[in-house]
C-alpha cells in the first residue's frame, strides 16, 4: 500500500483514498445521496498518479450506510469514464443496504461487485 489521503468531508460522507499495487482504492464512509454525490465523484475520478494507465479503481463501500440513486448515477458515470480510458471500476464490501440498491437496479451485472476488498483487487 502507498499513502492514504482524505479526499474530502461533507456533512454525511467522508472519502479516503489510497493506492494498492497501482489500484486507486476509494473508501467512502457514511451516506451517499444528492448532497454528497460530488464528493464521491471527485474521489472516484481523482487519480493520485495521472500517468497511471489504464485507470483502475475500487470503491470500497464497507463504510457506506445509505445510498440512493445519486450514488448509483455516480458509479455509472465513473464506470463509463474509466472504461472509456481502458480502465475499470469495481465495488467491494457493500453492506446489505447498498448491495440491495446495486442489485435492484442491476448495476451489479455491469460493475464487478465483490464481497471483500481483497477479492476486488485481485479478481
């Protein structure tokens, strides 16, 4: 692992990020909704090393206690952006509430969703 930095903080969400073997790991904690979506988007698309090609990002959702359609839209947008750059986005360790939303909208069939961070990093 390399260094960890705090991407930002809002009233209901914080997002830390660090790199593991060239993979950008974003760890949001709290609630993802319309008031916090910009923080999540910035964290997912803010690469510490812009020369890192292709961009690979894991959203570790273990600390996410709530996610509405705003979070889904951000994940779709980030996935599209990263795929266009020949990279990928994976989701790890989503708690039951977030996993249910991912499953209900079928996003778990578009973005790789893994039960642990370790599996998301090495799948």
